[in-house]
C-alpha cells in the first residue's frame, strides 16, 4: 500500500449572489480578463468590436466580485451572456438583506 501525503488547501469562497453581464452590441468579443480574476466596479472586462464598422465598445463590471464563468472569444449578439460575476457576501448579510426586502411594503 502506498502512503499519500494529503494537505488541505485554502478554502474557496462561496458566492450566494451572482450577476450576468450581457453584450449591448453585436460583434466579436475580445476578453481582457480570465476566469477566476477579481474585478471591481467599472473595470473593463473585455471589448466587443463590430467587424464591419470596426467600432469597439467596452464591457464594464457593474459590481465587485470574481469571474466565475465567461464566454470564449467569439461572435456575440446583443443580449448574449458574456461574463458571470460572483458577488462575495456572507450568508448572514444576505439573510438580513432578504428580510429587509420582505419587510418593505409597496403602496400603489
């Protein structure tokens, strides 16, 4: 029998909330970030370039978090999900936010 050396690594964060960033325009997606990168608000994630007019538009991060999923560089249509950002927050904070939202009363 072989003995194995086993060590615990750093615990990975758990994301209870996430946000999809979608393409506003059609064109070719060129990513500037990799999966697993931490991003901040208004940081450039990539660009979409129209191959006919050569116009480029930046895709900006709307939240602080980590890229937990992303599309490969390809032709994208408007509305295509390009980046999936995990938002770090503790379970207790999210429970407080949910209870505060449920206590609000909409009077119309």
